[in-house]
């Protein structure tokens, strides 16, 4: 099947490792797909999507890339870094009540010299799309062309990032002689999960693709994912029909809310670091992996033998949590 072209921007294939201690603890074979190793500046899952998004932007002769996210957005940081690699000008709109102290991803946005705009929370939530469109119109008046990448690059063209990763996983299965019956990923904007579902459906891989929301509800993301999948159809010669039966999204594990953490969540990240020598992030993988272990207790994964968890990166987000984590106070 023909899919859109992309730019090669990340390290691939990313390795898969078995979490021996965690597997023993939960009596499951649990593996980690190290998407946190896609790069340094572009570390994480977003660059997989951006390879397709930026190729389309260049084909459309864009001069500037506009995108948005939270103040510690992994997506914004990856977009800014990738833009610098390919010679495009990055403009980011970050959701913030006031200009925060510079750390983590936010620090890197500024280090890469992006045009950073701070948008109030209410204004961001109600009108970020219009704000970015107005910026595109402003650029056009100056003879420049803006290209908008939605939050998380979760839209039609970006979906092909994890469509491609799913095919990469299948090739790794053949080399390792392991069949992953279940693939688990966090859901923050929907594009990573949607891409995996798309490949699973089109190629009849017969995997159980589980999405664990770390913000918003199961019902919200079912609608969101189906919408993203429909957007991808315009790039295919033969459109694919999807329904809710193609999805397996769990209850949410948002806790206090997006990018907010309880002490128990941060303790889980510290325990995991001490047990497996792997860093989970506070916004996505920490909540989702912890959620997966809670679902073990609820027998959600009873029919799963070999589980592959997609580590979507986000380590830079830990640096903004230093005060809250207070390492000496955690066990």
C-alpha cells in the first residue's frame, strides 16, 4: 500500500527490551519499545509523526511551522528541534497562566530559539486553533507561509508515524521470534494510538491495541481517534472503515489532571527507575504504565501473554518536577 513520503529524522528501529523484574512481579512477559531513544533533541514518539508532517509542509513550501501544547510539551520541543534540522522556522503557542520559570522542555524551546507565545489557559482551551490561523494570516501578509501542526501531531498525515512503527514492530517480531499479542500505549492526543490501530486494521495483524488515557475520558478519545483515522483516509487510495469495535481504550488514569501528579505517581516513577533502570515521564508513560499495572489487578489483561508497552519518551519533563519529587522524601 502506498503511503505519504517522509523525511528521515530519527534513530530507527528503536530497540525492544524485556523488563525482567517487572515481568516476574506481574507474572506477564512485559517488553518496552524504546521510543524514548528516537533521538536526543527529538527524543520520544512525536518525531515519528513529524517525519511525515514536515515532509508535507516542505512540499507545500512552508517557511514557518506553528504548533501548540502545554508548557512542558514534548511535542513542541520535538517540533522546534526538527524544524531547526530541516531549515524551517518554529513558532509555538504554550498553555500557561503566566510566563513560568524556564526548565525542561520549555528551556529547550528557548534554547533552540523558537518564537514562544504564552496563551492563558481559558483562551488556549477555547481558541488555540483560531489563534494559530490568525498567525498564518499574519505571516502571509509578510510573504511567508505558515503550516499548522495540531497538538501532538495527531491528525491525518501524522497518523502515518505509528502506522510505520507498527510495521517496524512486526519486523522485530520476526527477528526475535516473539509474538506480541498485546501492544499498550498512553493516549494524550490520540495520534500514536490511532496509527497503531490503522496498521493493525489494514494489514490484519490481529494484535490487541490498548490505549490508556492520561487526560479526558475513554468516550472522548474513542471519538477523537476515529476522527483522526478518518482524516488519514484522504491519503489512501482505498478508504478504510473503522468503528468503536476496532478500539480498546481503557478508563482514564488522569489523576489530578494533565501534567499534574500525585505523590503516589511520582513514587511509582522512582520505584520503576530503581527497579528497571529506566526513566518514565510524569505526564504520559508514568501514569500509563502505572495504570497498566492497576489493570493487571482488575484482570483486564488476563488474555495477554506477551505485552509490548510503547515508551513514548518525555524524560525532559522530569526536570520541571524536581521540587515536587523531593527525592529524599520518597522511599
